[in-house]
C-alpha cells in the first residue's frame, strides 16, 4: 500500500479511536521508511496518547526538538547502547539521516555500542551488536496512565461488541 494511502488510513484510525491499529500501521511505515523522521514523529505522538514517555522518546530520539523527559525515559528503558541500536530500528549508514542532528545521534549510539563491546558494529548487521543484548529486555511495569486505561477500555468495548454481534449471528441461525 502506498505511503500516502497508509497515512490516510492512520488518520482515519485515529479519528475513529483505533489507536492500536494506527500505531501498528505507523510501526510498519517506520520499518519500511527508516529514514523518514516525520513518520517517527507521528509514531511518538501516538505513544503519547498511551502515556508512554519511553516509547515517545524512542521515536523522537533523532529529533533536535525532542522532550528531555521522554529521552531520559527511553534511555532508561533501553539501558545499553546495543538495546538502543535495536530499538531505533535504523538501517544503512548514518549519512542517510535527514538532519545533521539525527546523524550525530546515530553515530553516538553506534560508537558507544562499539566501545562497550570492543569491536565495530553496524546498523545493518544486528549480529555485530547482539553481544550487548544478553540480558532479556523486559518492559518495566509502572503506574497506570489515563491513556493506557482508555486504550484498555477501548479494547474491551470492541471485544464485547464483537462478541455481541457474533452471538446475535449464532442466535439468528437457530431462529
């Protein structure tokens, strides 16, 4: 599906309150277009709806106007440079970055990872920085957020609506 069409669907999903669907579409776009900082920014905005500062910080990490608290939350959640390399989902040389700030950030993360591991690492070769990922990453458990509660309630309402439609369909078969 073309980029423009997918972004239109993201806008429709958000307008309809389908935040998880919009998030998944944007994650797919960032994977397909890792150099597009506007997609990363939009994904950060979606994570703010959930109240997830670390993920918002993750997707704004390459932006100069990023929020310092979100950046700190990202760096705390993804504690090692190897985890940050994995989390940033970058591919290719840093020179492909849209801004000099983004390029400097990418170089800094890769350099820190290489120094920590004691050998060169490459964005396109996850095995080169896999040594830094021995400990299993576990998302920290924290207090509930308003966005998280609304997302959970939305999922529950959607599941109940689906169940009601399904039950009505089954009942109609036997009438």
